[in-house]
DNA sequence: TCAACGCAAGTGTGATCACAAATCAAAAAT
DNA sequence: ATTTTTGATTTGTGATCACACTTGCGTTGA
């Protein structure tokens, strides 16, 4: 494999220039909708229209409809028989279903990561712990957005270390599906008790630091179960209150 | 909720008429590509073009490009930086990764199904066993297609009983991803030893019949591991042979 | 002889249009 | 007053086109 003169001179240039990367409009639309979904910016049951989103994102309908199609196959959105799409509604069954799947898959991912994370990577998520405390100290009220973002970064930094190109997309799909639910729980959390979310994350980091896969899985299960059981109780309470109003 | 006169007369009609269902072209293209992928009609590393598929399926490019986009997000296809799409190549790592994920998720699904399948449903998959024997008795050579179809029906009949709307799409995604690999294994199987595939299915049915979740999971793991380890050995043998030819 | 250039065919992406189906509101009928 | 009908608007779907980028092959030049 001999290199020609121009190839060699090109190598010199390549060493100084960063690849520009060509992101399509569709990709940006898709990412934007994903972000909104995971962050819970859309409410469950809300219906979305192609033209409406295209206007909001200032593009034509084409990139939007393809992005919507992709999100539908991931079950992040739902295609009604009317051919309109909506954010899937929350039901008790779905909540339990999602939690069970997340415990199963994310639990496996963190168990794998526990034996593969380098000290370097551990220190990264340890740093995130500090960032969390910082945010909590300042106590800005509208930091719910930041909180979910930080939470996401923390978890996926771990999952990325599991070394499975198959599991990670599945976890992303699960987050996409539970995003609209979680938002409700987070809001309720910051209102109600100040149960320190960081405490659970600290337990996870401690387990990972000593490569204890079982403990890490256990701590993770506790972490992700919390908002789900909270939401579950809330839903049941709401249902009870409603049936009491008109028996 | 009071019904009007015409609504009630409509109900009478509705009881006799089956809903016709409005399937879009895109849906048909998507289903067709799925079928081809799971059945292993596409070879790993094969590149696909929108216009080429559109010609083959006798439609315009529009439904095809959206179907391709959906398959790419499911990791059933791969988008190269060149913006061309191909069916993902097989590597040892990917093989192990897929098998681990399938054991995890399909194992959980069958364990759930074990406690939920009705005798009626058990008898259905028992009937499939008979169909399998029948096919094997006739010994038609080109029944590989029928074999993979029957295998798929058998497994998904079980998974459908797990009662999880979240797990099933994930399993479908996994089958989509391992489809192109499995085909190679199936072919090699029918050539090589006559290891009765039905034997493993029989074990599964037996375990499900007595609602033994652990045994069902174990039998399933043996069933799906077989083609994977077979393929794994084949790949390693090929690699060894190649490196021997030019040391 | 082989690298470099240039042209042509092929390909994905996005925009726009036409059409059918759904939705909604006002008008008409009971 | 309630139901039905009618018509206008909205919406998803598929086709077609324009554009930019890639690829492959033949030509040119050293």
C-alpha cells in the first residue's frame, strides 16, 4: 500500500483540519424531537401534526414526516388509525411494563459496565455527582430541564461503557418511551419531598468504583423505580378521587 | 352516553362487516422489507438503493425511503457516511452481542409467557410441532423459507403471550438484526447434521405446558444459542483458513 | 505506466404539488 | 332542541422535480 505524493501532502492537511460532518435536516429534526420527548416537553396524549411541527422547526414537511415515522417505529410516538400521531397516553399497565423492561435491560447494561469501566470513566461520573450538588445548592427553581439532562448524561455515560452496540439503542428507545411520564414525576418530586436523587447516584458510583456488578444493578433499580412507583401511586390516587366524585 | 337512531342501526351493520383496514404503500413496503430481512433474503454487506428497491417493488421512491429510514433506526439496516444503506456485516463481536441480548430479552419474555399461556394457546404451538414433523417427513429441499417462517410463528406465538407491549417490539428488532446471520446458519444446518430443531421446540412446549418458567427459559436459550455458536465456529474457521492462505 | 483530472451516470435529500381522507362548524331538517 | 347533512379547512400520502454529492470510467499529462 504505497502512498502517492499528493496523498501524503493531503495527510498533512488532514492532520490539521477537523472533519466537517454533513448532518441532514432530517437528522436535526429527529434529534430535536428526541430531545423534546425525553425531556418531557410533550404531554402524553398530545397529538402532533406534520405541518405544525414543520412550521415550528422552520422546515418543510418532508424531514418532519420521516423523523416522525422513525419515532413511531421506536414506539416513542403512536400512529392512530386516523393516521394522526400522538404522544402515547400513560396507563398503569404501560407504566409497569416500561419499568420492568428498563430494570431488565438497563440492569444488565450496568452490570456489564461494572466490570469494564476504567478509573478514568469512573472519575467522569463522579464529577457529575459534584455538578449535581452544585445545582442543588443554588436551588434554582426552573432547573428541571437541567436536572433531566444531567440525569440522562449520568446514566448514558455508564451505559456507553457496557460495550454492547445492541443494548444501547434499546435503552434509548426505552427512555424515549418513558420520557413523557418521567417529566410528570420529576415535577412532583421537586414540589414534594426533597428526597435526594443524588443519593441514589452516589450509591451507583460507589458500587461501580469497586466493580460490584450486583450492587450497581441493585442501586440502579432503586434509582429508576422511584419515579415510576411515585407516578403509579399518583395515578391510582387520581383515579380513586375521580371515581369518588361521581359514584 | 346516549346513542342516536342512526348510530344504533350502524352498530347492527358493524356487527356483520369486517373492518377493511387502510394499509398504506409505505406499510406494505416496510412489511415486505422486514420479511425479506428476517428471512435472510438479503446478504450481509449488501448495499441497497432507494430507486432499485422502488423498481423491484413497483412503486415510487417515496414509500421506500421512509421504510428504509425506519429500518435504519431499528438497526436492521445501516446508514453509511456516504449516505448509502447496506445490511450490516457480521462480526464475531456483533454475533455475541446479539445472542446475549436475545437470551436476556426473549428469555424474560418466555418466562413471563410461561405463567400466562392458556391451554388453548399451548395447544396451538403444540400443533405447530406437528406441522414441523410433517415438513421434515416430506423432506423437500427448498423448504428453508418455510422452515424460518414456521420457526418465527412458533416463537412469536409464545412471545405474544408474555403480555408486554414493550418487550415484543424489541424482540422483533432483534430478529430483524439477526435475520441475515441466521439464514447462513440454517442453510449450513440442513446441509450438515440432521440435528432435529424440533427437539428443542418440543422441550420448550413441554416446559410451558407445566408452567415451568425456568425450564422454558433454559430450553429457549439452548434453541437460540445453537445457530449462533454454529455461525461463530464457522466464522472463526473461515478466518483461520484465510490467514493460513497468506501468512 | 501510473497518478491526476474531468466528465457522466447514479443516488440521496428536500421542496412542492395533487389527491383523498378526516375534522370541524355552520346550516338544514326532524 | 337535537340530529343530520353539507361544505370548507386541515392533514397525511404519494409522485415528481431540482439540487448536491458520490462514484466509476475514460482521458490527459508527467
